[in-house]
C-alpha cells in the first residue's frame, strides 16, 4: 500500500494531539503539520518529540497577520532552520478584508525571505485573493508553492501551474459542484491531498490525516484509475516536491 499524504493539517489544534501523532506514525502518513503563528509553532515543537512522518511548518495565518504581526521577525528567523512554511497567505473574504495591508506585509516578507534562503516549501492560503497570491509568487519565486484549498477560478489554474504551484485538495472540496469542477481541472502531476483538520469535518468530527482516503476515492473517479494508482500519483508528487 502506498503511503498516504496530508499536505495541510493543524495537528497543534487537536487537544489530543499526542494520540493523533501516534496514529499518524502507526499508519505512516506523511503529514505537513502547519502552524498559525510562530509562538504556537515554538510551543508545539517543544511538546512533540521527533517523528518520522510528521513535518512541522512554521507560519503566520492571514487571519492572524495583524494581531500577530509583531511575531514576523521571529517567523523570518525560524525560516532559516525550517524548510516548511505555512500556513501563510492572503484572505480577502469580507470578514478579513480589513487587515489586507498587514496580511500583505507578512506574506511579502515571507516570500522575499524564502527566495533569499534558496527556496522553501510553502502551504498557502488564498481565499478570494488567488490572483494577488499568484502575482506575489511570480514576483518573488519563493520555492515550491502549494495552494491549499484553492477556491479561485478555473481560469487561473494554468497560470498557477506555470508558476510551479501544487494544489492540496481536501474532502470538503470534493463534496461541492464548484470544488469538483476545480479538482477536475487540476493536472494530476500537481495534485496533493490534505485534510485541513480540524477545519474540515468528516462524518461529524474533525478530519484527521487518515481521512485523505475520501479525497483519493474522489481523485480515482476523476482520473479514472483505481484508488491505489491515485494514491501513488499523489505520493510521487509529494516526494518530488520534497526533493526540490
Ligand atoms: Mn488551514
């Protein structure tokens, strides 16, 4: 059985994170555990012993960008030792549009830093700001961008692909007609799986990395291959981007 991949998961937001971490290791699921602020990353890193399948990413979520902007220097410092960065990005939805300036300062600084350090793997949030995020990626060439829960237009996908972006797809995206239309338009060589737990629910509870099987079931139908082949494609994509 091919290894599963969860390229965007909030392990630190689970009260029983130790149990979830043990489960990830037992099931050997490659998991990118994103964080929403450098202080949370530091605290969590101290709590979790070294794991083989869990990679911690240091980030500053756009929804927290203004309130935690004072942590930006620490984020830029941590990026020296940490090649996984996330969750970062922009959010121009009505609830968060007011902090656009702080969001942009944070993201630009992160992208400039990623480029200066020779490239980083970044898990990017881009809700209602997809074109702006792509502009910044194009301008700063930060490494390997992964567009997490991409929900922009089908028309922008080609540009994202040209810029080297990967797309991490979660169960919620596979349930709506809009999400399904997007998933169908993604080139299979750029698709990863994610859960975004606990923000995505599966059968009435917070999604955990093992729930990427729901995405693989969907991808196998879209790509017209068996689930094992879909899982292998995703694993190979993940392995490729980690080598960069
Ligand atoms: Mn997230």
